[in-house]
């Protein structure tokens, strides 16, 4: 699962599901505007086929843990 870690400045990321022939694929993509102002998408990470991901318990646990981490509120820092 090759992933590109460097993002363009001022971009948005989202999950995209694309269908190719009989299979759906799950990707994280970034949305950006090119030099002409046209919206483009660039793949950050391709997770693979959706049907396989749904059966992969390790992947499901990882996504659940990531969701748990991102759902927590940040602890307040003490004022200096």
C-alpha cells in the first residue's frame, strides 16, 4: 500500500471510492487547484479493494483506533 506523505499546501483530504470493472477501491485523495484554477484530485494512499478491506480484521481495528484517536478532545494545556 504505497502512500505519499507530502501534501500540497491548502488542500483538503477525503476518502474516495472508485469502481473499476467489478470491484470498488478505497483511496485517500487530496483535492487541489492546478495553475489554471481547475480542481484536481491526487491519490495520497490506495488501500485496495473494498470487499477485501471489509474482511480484514486488522484493517478494521486500525481504522477504529484511528477514529477513536481523532474523536478525542485535545487536553487543555496549562497556562504559562
